[in-house]
């Protein structure tokens, strides 16, 4: 289904209401037509099976690139590129400044919370990127995994930001039981509550996210890393 959400801007609905691992795309139509966020395109074998066989993505070769400040002009709309790393190192948002519309993609204020399960992800960068888009005070936020937001944007983003703090507190409380590896904490699935024998890829991603929190706690002097890879409270 394609739904018009503003003049010259459309939401292309993904399966399952765009919930991960599915996603929405965003279509801008005018003098030029642009499709934003076409989809994905470690344990590697399971990830490739998910994106190719389950989601049906087909690899395509890029024909160009963009960077901070570049403009994508569709005729009636002009989108400025904003580098917003954290979710991934190369995550970008786009803002249409005249209409105040932010295309936020995977900065998607949902109850699922921020996602940073790749090695390249960075908690500090994610928080900084989130604060950057807060400062824009957009009138509409269009992400890849929920319906567009026009009301309560500030509160929704603040709630999304607060998830980082709650997860930090959860990891600290788990370390009170003694030193642990990220994978050991992931077996308890503190973020997602995924059963132990269900979806190995989810367990891997959750372990990487836990590891990001442990690294952050270590940088803040609240946790110590042993000679191996286990962490304990300092």
C-alpha cells in the first residue's frame, strides 16, 4: 500500500506494519522521483537467508553516493542529508526544511527501542545523533518502522532516548551477580526476552548491544574488563 503523507511524499508500507526486520520505504515524487530506504541490500549465513529468502531483497550496485549537507531535489521538495551515525556508521537522515519533515529511517521512536547490534555501531554516536534531530524540532518524523509522527514528537524521541539509560541500569544490575561475558548476559535476553533456543541471529545482535553498554560502562569507570573479555563492576 502507498499512502500520501504530505504533498509529493508517500509512505510505501512494508509487511507487518514495517516492524523489524521488515521496513517501510519513502517515496518522493516531483520533477524527480526518489525512493528512500529500499531495505537491506552476523552470523552471515542466517542474515543473508533473512534478507534474501525471507525479505526478498535483491543486491544492487550503487551508482552514486551522498554526504553531509548534500541536497536531493525532487522539484517541490528539497532534502538535506544529515550524517547521523550510531545505528550504523553510515546512517543518514534527510530533512525537508521548508516543511519541517524529517526522514529518520532507523532512528525510529518505537517501543522496540534503539538498535545497535553491529560491531560498527556506537552508543555515544547514537545518542549524539538523536540529540541532533531533537534540536531540529521537526513538524513530522517519518521513519522506517512506524507510522509518521506529527504529534508528541518531542515526547516520543525523549522516551526513545531514555531506553539507553534503562538498558545501562539493567546491565549494571546484572553485573551485581558477578563477572560475565556479553554472550552470557545475552542468554538471559534482558532487552528483548527472546527464548534461549529461538532465533540465533537475535541472540547474536543482543550480545553485541550488551557489549556496547559494557564498553560504555568501562569508559565511565563503572565497570572493569578482565584480561579476557568478561566484565565486572568496578
